[in-house]
C-alpha cells in the first residue's frame, strides 16, 4: 500500500462511528478498571445486546494486545446481529465493521482494514453519505457503549435522545434514555427519571430491569408502588442477574438485609467470582453486625450469632478484596469488624493497609475517626486516639466526621483536666481547637 493510500485509509478510519472513535478510555485509569466496570460492576440487560457486548469485548482485547481474540469477538458480534437484527443487518453492522477496520489497521493488515472501510462506505453511500450516516441505530449503539464503558452518562443520554428524535416510540432507544436519566438523577442536576422509566415499561412491559429501577426511584420518593414492581420483576425474571442485583439494593434500602443477601447469593451462583457481589453481600452482613452491636445484643447465646455475622461479613469482604482491591472503605470495614471480634492484630493490619492508599479528604477523615475510636475504645491508648483525631481535624474539609473528631477532642481534653488541671497535653489540645476555630472564622471573613 502506497503512502498516499495509507493516509487516505487513516483519514477514513477517523470518520467511522465505532468504539475506536468514541474516546471510551477517557477518564479510565487502567484496562483492568474498564473491564471490571463493563463485566462486573455495572448491570446490563441480560437477554439483549449480545452484539454490543461482543464489540466492547473486542475493543478491550485489542487494547490488551490480544488482536486475534478481538477479531473473534467481532465475528461473534456479526453472528448475533444476523440473529437479532436480520432486517437491519447492514446498518447494525456498521459499528462492528468500523471496529474490524481499526483492529486490522493496528495489526498492520492494511488491505483488510481497507476492505472493511469499503464495506462501511458501500452501505453509507446507499444512504447518501460516505463513511458515516445519521442513523438512530448507530446513535443507540454509541449510547450503550458510553453507558457501559464510561461515566459519560450525559453524553449517553444525548445519544438516546438523538435516536428518539427519529423513532420516538422505539423500546430500545427509550430504555437507554431511561437508564441514562436514572444514572444522572441528583447529578449534576436532578433529572427525575420517573417519566422516562414509566415510558419504557409502557413500550416494553417485559423490561424487568427498568421496573426495578423505577421501584428504587419510587422508594426514594417514599412511594409504595415500588414493592409491587420488584415482586413482579423477580417473578418474571428470576434468573436475570441485573434484576437480582437491583432488587437486592431495594431490600437493602428497606432495611431487609436477609432478603438482599438471598438475592445476591442467587446472582453469585450465576456470576461466580464477581467481586462486587461478594462486596455487597459482605456489606449486608456488616449492616446486620452494626444493628446487633447498636442494640447491645452481644451477650450469652446472641454473642455466638454476633460473631458468626462478623465471620460472614469478613469472609465476603476479604473475597471481594482478593478479587478487586479498589473497593471504597473496604480496609476500614474489615478493620472495624476484626476489632468488634476482638482480633486487634488483624484490625491494625487493615487500618494500616487503608492508610497506605491514596484517599480523598473525606475518606481520610473517616479513616482517622475510625482508627482513633479503635485506639480509644479497644486499645485504650488515649494519646494515640488524640493524635488520630487531631490529624483528621487538620484536613481542610468540612464534614460531620470532622465535627465528631473536634467534639471527641474537646471531651477528652476536658476529662483529662478534670483529673489534672496541669495536664499540658490537654491544654495543647484545647489551644489547637481554639486556633482551628479562629482560622475558620478568618476564612469566613475573607
């Protein structure tokens, strides 16, 4: 292939609508993070969009240097398109062909890349374009890719809205629009997705996943209809993992962790070694532990039950950490659980492990609060607890955790002075708090 022909190919590739031109890696820290988000973290409608998932798999495998595996995924995508969308096979294949062209180009197989560019051009020319067309099916495919691979929910919503301008009552386009609206609820501006979710169910009553999303939204609004929707979805789709996971969230919010655990365990049977399922099961057991500990039902026979709940919480959280180390607060969760079980060496290990991570200011404050409480109440090291609370308060972030630590420092200092009015460390703590308040007042004035 001549240099001029190669440049022409490269120009054509840039015009294709496919995963390689949608900038799906923006904001992604690693391919592991992307793969985890696509296949484990985010639910997806189970019975549909097999070709979509094959295209995403091909994109990830290409970036891992697994070009032949990527080509196999694209072949599977073509087969699914022929099965699922035979009447629209050419238009629905444009994204897959674009991905083929890019993979072959990066493999150095330029003539094969050109072949797929020409296939795209042939279909687009029929529809009065060259390498890209304005097709609602393509907009929809881009919307699903952005929903699945990125945090670009606003862009995804725009894609589905664009598709709906051409086909206003299309069930798939409406479903994507509703899911994007649901994810955008409360951020950056409240979307109130209820109308979109109801519209989706009206057009496709068999979409059980959207029913559970609507149930969750209605639950947040203190509406009673949610329970009926969850019951119906679980009855009609008892083995759909996306329905099971969202229904479990509904029961978690309801304060029914046992029902949530049952559903998550069923999902785990269908998705073994899914770190997110282990994590959420562990969190459900943790909520039962915290409830039992708050109610002080930790004596005699109930102590055995309490320790068994701790064991279950630890077991599932450790499995989640083993499969994926990036879970929010998992180290401090484990540390606190071990602390409640009286296993202080293990608790110390997980606290230090959490401190070794790069944490945001709020997470750091929460960690200092928890570790300070551990030093104060379990280890009986008041000086070490004071040090942790002071470190947490120094972080320039207003939060309820910061206020709790300030209150604890105030009480500890006053308690020490009540025992010894010449306690220099107690006076230093009070001076520290006074300087902190004066600094805050000065900032407000500025």
